[in-house]
């Protein structure tokens, strides 16, 4: 993937689309009006697109929204209760965006500094990376033992790239074998369904189960290829964003970040990355799979502490 050839000055003044997907009023309540008012007033050059369901956006906020898509609620899904809703709202929102560059977000994310965000969007475009994700949350998910699992709620990239990334159907098929299982404790999350199916198509990932903690050397290498060849990462605060309840603290140690340009980074795993990743795993020789046992260790620790007190 080669840089586009635009200069930073040219790109920083270009409009981009800020696409909000999913619930609005049910998340913000009476704050919906002020949320969109502040978002629009802070940077009138960006296009605000909202893709949601009927009744989620109060009419008083319409004047601050450039494109509003109100889909019929597709309802729950056997492969992740809200999976259809996530797909429908995102695909419709991306299709409605008129700008070449897009920030795909949710209402839980607050834009604190629009100038920083505009520069981060510009730097993502010239970086040559397929899509950029929030760095802290990405490392947090990886540090929890989740392979091929960049965040699904916040992404920056070319509209055509995001449409390719989200080009999935609600139900699994031979071209997208990774899926969620509603009600299963170790089901893949929506973040992982997106990242793993993308890696299946483009980075050589293999599919052999529906547990979020199943590991293989082939998928470990697919993870490294994803980070090296496709994905960039941005510091949330440097992008002028407050992720609110969606923010996470990274705890991973065995990695390095390389600055590509401005607030755009590449993640490189150190030689200790694999041992650190597997530190809470146990090998099942009969099934030839690796399962995460962090939750079991957590329960054991809590039991011991309760007995001690």
C-alpha cells in the first residue's frame, strides 16, 4: 500500500466524514442535542453522518447532521445478539459518507480537539496503512490474549478500505468462517470477528474453532502480518479524542511502536512477545489447541483471598 502523494498541508484542509454508527438517544439521552451541536460547531468543514434506527436522533439535532440514515432495526442475531445491527448501521453509514477519508465512531467517543483529529486523519492517509485503530485499546485487547482483534468501534481510513473491512454478512460462510456464538462464554467478540475474517482473506489466518482464545502459530504469524502490512495505530489523546467508557489501559510490555508520521504508528512485537502472550495459556495435548485460563486463575485468586479474609 503506497502513500497517496498528498502533502500534509493539502490534506489537513480537506473535509473528512465523521460517521457515527449505532445507538444515539438510548446512549446519550437528553445530551443528544448538545453532543451534535458541539461536534458541528467545533469543525464545520467535516461532514457528520449518523447511521442508526428510527427514533434514535431527536429532530432538534437534525440541523447539526449532514447525512442521517435511519434503517429498519434488523433485530437480534444468533451469531452475536447485536451483530446485524452493527453491520447494518456501519455499512449504511459508510455508504452515505461523501468524503474520501472517514472516521468510523460511536457516540461514546467525544471529540475534544478537532484540530488534532483532523491532523490524525491526514496523517493516516499519507501513512500508506490500510486502516488506523486506537493504539491503547488495540494493545489492551491483544494483551488479554485475543489474536486478530483490533477495536471495532473506532477506525480511520479511506472509505473504500473501510467498506472492504466491513464487507461481511450476518451469518458465517466459507469466505468468513469466524463468527460469534450467542450465549457462549468464550465466543469471539465483534472486534475479533472483523479482524479475524479480514486476516482469513488477506493475511493467511486459519479457522478451526469458535473460542476467542484458540491459538495457532499460523494465526500468530497472521497477526504479525496484519500489524506490519495493513494496520496503523494512533494515540487516542494525540488525536483529540476521549473514548469515555470505551477507553482501556494497555498492559502489554513486549512490543515496540514505530512512528510513521505524526500521530500514526506501527506496532512491532519483540522476541518476547510470544512468551508473554502465552503466559496464561495451557496446552491441551489431546485436542492440540491452546486455551486461555486467565479467568480460571482470576477465580482461584478471588477464592483464596476470600478465604484469607
